[in-house]
């Protein structure tokens, strides 16, 4: 997670992630583009969102090229209507996750008229959260390697913790 309030994050912070080679980890993930609106893209997006909420929270930065988990450049997201795209993702999370998660979006304008969309997902104290989209019913966690399905013991601990 970028160690700032989301509203204080700037283009310089994004450039610093690339310059300092901040690797994807439990609390930060880089995505080249926004999730597709198809079922496969939506299911992957929801699994990732629930994994952040079920662990320590974190930031997903859309519009960042990465190689082997390291950010390499700002590509920007390809959309003529970012507000509509953010609303689409908000709706997907509201309809596809139970219980709902706390999150915020921020669009950062970068050099070359490129936009990076940051999705910050808070750690949840009302979890665990499951993906209910297409009756998946799966619970996801997150570690330094990315998302993974929670096992029975992790689920038991998550329910006890909440």
C-alpha cells in the first residue's frame, strides 16, 4: 500500500514506485489495464478485491506495466470515460462480494496525458468476504505471491477474528 492517504497520492508517488522498484506484495498490485467487463475478468477482479479485504488491505494500480512483479512504466488506462468504468467496478463489487467491502478509487493524471486508477481496499473487520458472483462462494486471502483460496483453518480463524 502506498504509505499515504489516498487523496494525497500524486504522480510523484507513482513514479517513485517505479524508480524504487517496489515489488508487488501483500498490499500492492499492478495491473496493465482495467478488468474486462466479461465474466472471467469480473471473477478475477472480485477474487483480488476480496483477497485484499480479507488480509491487510492494499492498493491496486491500474495502468502500470509490470514484469515479474516489478513496475516498469506508466501505460495509463485506455478509457474515454473513467467515471463510467469506476462505477462499473463499484457495481461489480457491490453485487459480487458478501459482505460488501470498504474501498475508494482515485484517478491520477500522469505525464503524457496518461491516467492511473488506484483502487484502495481497506482491511475488513467484518469479514471474511466471499465472492458471490456466479455462485462462486469462494473466500480469498493474499500473501506476497498474490491471491489464494482460503483453507478451512484460515476461514475458521477469519470468522473468529471478526
